[in-house]
C-alpha cells in the first residue's frame, strides 16, 4: 500500500463507526490473512460508538465493504508487515489521586481512562492523570498524546502542557509538547479551546477555539495555523498505528521524526539532502529498514559511524570516497 492508500484508508475508518466495525468483522472472519488481521488490531485502537445500521441495508453494505477490501489487497499486491497499534488496556479500578502513564523511546501505548476516554501515548511520552468529581486534568510532561474524550459538561477535560492549556469541548485531538516548550495541537473531531497561563497567575488567556482538521502551533500566541484534509491529518497521526507515513516531506523532517523513535543519532552530512522529498510508509520501530529504504529508493548512503551514530550522505559523495 502506498502512503496515499494508507492515509485514505485511515480517513475512511475515521468517517464512520460502521466502517470500523465492518473491517473488524471481516478481519475476524478471514483471520488466516495476516495483513487483514493486523488491520483489525489497528481498528481496535479506534473507539467506535454504536451506530444503528439502516434497515435492510447491512448485509449489502458489508458485502460491498468486503469487495472493497479485496480490491485494496489485489491492487496493493504484497503488503508490508507493520506493527499494529495495541488495543486499549483498561487499568484496574483507579485509586484516588494522580495516576502516571509513560512510554519508552520507540514505544506506543493505548489505554482507557476510568471515565471511558481513550488515550494513546506516542514515543518517549509521559502524562499524569487526575480524575475528580468536578474535573479531569491531564498533565502532559513530555512527548505526544492523542485523546478521544467522553464529553461531560460537569467534568471538564483539560490538558496542561508546559504553561499552555487545551480544553475539550467534546472532541478527539492530539497534543505534542515540543522540545522548545511550544505546543502543537491537531483536532480530528469536535473542537477544543487553547490558551496560555498568565504570568504569576493561575488564570488562563484564551487563544481561540479550534475545530476538526485544524493543526496549530502555539506558545504565548498562535505561531502557525492551518486546516488540513482528513487524509493529511491521518498521515500526521499514523504513529497511533505504529507507522510513519510521508508524501513528499523534506528529508530533514523525516530524520527528525526517526530520531524521536530511537536513541540513534542521525547526521545529515550533506546539506543538499535537507530538502529532498521523501515518500513511503515505515514502521516506527524499524530504523534499519527505514535507512535501507532511503538508500534503495532515494540514492542516499547511510554510513554507520558507530552503534548509535549514522551519517547520511548523497550517493555521489559516497561513490567518490
């Protein structure tokens, strides 16, 4: 499957709980197909609210879905092995007080909070969860987290990242605390309000309300904002399925992403490579395979300096040494 196929498929899943249920049903029925089984596990990480099917149309629709999946398999040929996202793990009865959840470098974790909200943690991330009768506070201490929130007007759901605040208004969204202390928010459905705490005060200054499809970088003020397609949003959040998907992104951005998922230092020795466009779908925990793909498909030479240091150079540079 191409990067576009992956993104389109994820967008299709996100459009309807019935879509997700259809894939789960057929994935279970054809369990001998390893690839479809993996897709089913990925779907399990997506919360699906019950949807009543149209009377008399379910069997016909499911049959059409099966045909669509078979076409995808036929057109895609032999599909690459990918790491499926873990199914949500519901913790034991949550005791009073704050609970902490974390992931190691290269790992992702999906779990359900006691209120039914789903949280997915990306690589090297940590949150602290405080669920009370009058509110639900999440402190993102590092990394990136995706929240699919069960809305409750009597218990606001608020994410604190550094000095900045993201407040749920019935939605699903991702929050990424960047190294420089800035925050990136991506909204997949519903809306959220973002804000910054006032100096020397617990009060928060609102920076506005974001709707589905919006991708915003902010600190004390909004630094960058754009509205992206469902497919592009799914591409950017493909880490929830254990993937990195690119469709023309600069190599420098790809290298920055790869570095988040491993303890290997990747050096771009050739400045001319910085803006080289890269496309493809890769598993987040297979650094060797990513580097091999860059060599095979993009004319890049990956030279291992030692066990934790790789230098990337252009093909011409490596050939001349």
